[in-house]
C-alpha cells in the first residue's frame, strides 16, 4: 500500500510499500491490510502505526481527521501530526497538544457564539428603535 499523510498546507509523509496500518477511529482501533475493501473513516486523535515491508513498525501521532482507502492508496488528512519512535512521548503529545487544542477551540466557539448572539440582539434593538 501507499500511505500519504496530508496536513492542511503540506504533505507530511508519503510512504510506499506499507504492509499494514493501524489507526484510532471514533469507534475504536482498526487495522488495514493491502486487500481490505475500500473505506472511509473519521479518525480520533491518537497513534497511527504502520509497517513497511522488511522494516520495523513506525508511529505517528495524528490529530483528528479522515482516512480514505481506495485500492492500494491510503490517504490520511489530519490537522496536525508528529512522527517519532517513542510511543510514550507520542501519546503525551496526543493527550497534551491535540486534546488541549480541542478544548481551546470549544472555548473560542463559545465566545464567538456569545458575540454573535449579542450582535443579533443589538441589531434587533436598532431595528425596533426606528
């Protein structure tokens, strides 16, 4: 299989001769082998593991995203990725960086929602004040 990991503004990795892939989806971990049927799945922040023919397994911490398998091509599109061999460090990166970014996003969304609500209320007051 050919594994390509895409970030919003660049190709993070393009690996050929991949023999297996294990990813963390929202509903659990999934393994992909070359003859697996084509599929699409949403990925949860976690560790993506892959094996290259004749080599050791490699690991990449990935943020949430999407995986698409079509034939021998596997595309993984995520917001952020960190490569490394130390699983403990990668797991800490997932728990620290990626999940913290998600909390910041939800806080920012709440603030934006309040601002939008205030704006709509003020526009309504201006409209009724005519």
